């Protein structure tokens, strides 16, 4: 009985180690890990900002010929999809990049599209092997590497976040993370 217990205990330890090693190997590292941290942070802020802006303001635009609030948020999703497909990924079911940016002004649908686009790009980039980072791709006729595209995705996400913050402020909406910080400072 003691031998059987030792064998079972050994098997459990080895199984646990194998599982832990497999889990650790699947976690992105290096550039992908850094990208994911940034992208998830931007997603959180874009989604919370979209939720904070009143539905009536989603058709607002600062001037004629400039993206509206809804178009700016959908542009963030479109950017994620453009990088995704350039890197060789597939669009989620039902996404039409030709009409996406003007497809809706409904806040709920826009929030869901943002989440879907971030999930798609983050899942894909987390699986791009580092040895492929130097591979060439074409993006709007320009020669880029896969690594260039990862950096482009991060900078575009931040750029559109900045635009969304400006749009919110122009409509008297304080970004939720700023409001939270201000409330803590008052205490």
C-alpha cells in the first residue's frame, strides 16, 4: 500500500510539474507580452470611455468631414482588424472592414465590436513566434516587418484612445479613470 501511495504521489507531482511547465510555455513573453499589457490597458480605457459617453453624443463630430464619436471608436476596432489581417490572421465572423467604421452609432454594439477586435488582435499576436518578427508584409503598399506591425498596432491603439479622450472632454465627459483618481485625491 505504501508503494502504491508513493507511486501515486510521484505521478501527481510529475503531472503538476508538466502542467505548470506547459502553462508557462504558453504564456507570451518578450515583445508579445509587452504588447498585450499595453493593448489590454488601452482596451479597458476605450471600453470604459465609450460606456461613459452618453448615447446621444455618439453622432457628435468636432467639425464636418471629421470622424464622429462612434466612428472614432469603430476606427480603433478597424485598426486592430487591419493589423490582424496583415499579419495573416482571420477576421471574426460577420466583420466587414469596408463598412465597419460607419456601421452603427449604437453604444452597446460599438463596445462589443471594440472588445471583439481587441480579443482577435491580442489572441493572434500572442501566438506569433518571435522568429517570424522579421518576416516582411505589405501594409498599404509599404514594406513592413511583422514586428513593425505589432508596434503599429500599439501606437494606433494609443492614438485612437487620445482622440476618444479629446472627444469625451469636448462633450464634458471626464474619463472614468481620471474621475476615479480625482475622487481618491479628495479623500
